[in-house]
């Protein structure tokens, strides 16, 4: 669904993206949003579990960002703990600071949400920005996500948000 005149191509992240993802993972804006995470790229890029998609978003063939979509019920580390069936969780980031503030994150997230809800059984999408990251929280709220609870995941104090299918259908999508 094209909304902002920006159309990303999502492709699977592969081991060939290792250097790019390591670089993006070290950028100050990325570290600030996820300071305690170790993605284990060397291992994870070689795995393709049925419960996860790791995607590179490209604009006109240029990598812009990363999107991970998981089924939190089936995910093997049980990061999300006890969750309902038929959910998806999204992680998203823009790789380079120069690409921030151009609407890319908004459109990447919209396309990722559409991708989640393309599966008819998916009832909601969940996310977990740092509770202190008010910019990210407002971003998700503008997309229709509702605050659920504050929760500590490993070392990070996060704000859990949810977007159910019916709320997404009702979100006014700017043109």
C-alpha cells in the first residue's frame, strides 16, 4: 500500500549484509534506541526459522533500514514471555542518520504492519520501544498503537504497545 509516495522493496537479510548491519548497529541513533542488544548477526543471518523474517528495506536499490518481524509465541528465546497466539512483533530501524526525518521509517513501518496483517490469523502487532524514548513512542502512537504496559526486558525498561487489526483498518492513512 503506497501512502507517502515512497515504496520500499523488502528483501531477506543475508550473511552478505553482515558488514552493513554491523555498521548500522553501531550508529549513535541506533545504539540510543537499543543500547543493550546484541543481535548476534554472524549466527542469526545464517538462520531462517519459520517464526521470523529479517528484512532489508531498499529504496531504489539502496539499503535504507532493517525490519524484523517475529511470531512472539514461537520465537525461541521467549523474549516476550507468555503471549497470545496470532501476534507479530516488529523491530525496525533506519540505518543512517542522514535518512532520518524523511518519512522512511513511517512508510517502512506501515508496509511492515501491512505485511503482518496480510496473514488473516494475525490479530495484533506488538512493539517495545524504550520507555524513555518519547520520540519513538509518539511515532508508534501516530500509527495507531496503544500503550499496554511498562515492562523490563533483560536490562531495558520498555513501553509495550499493541495495534490490533481493527484499529489498523481504522487508522487514517495520510497521502
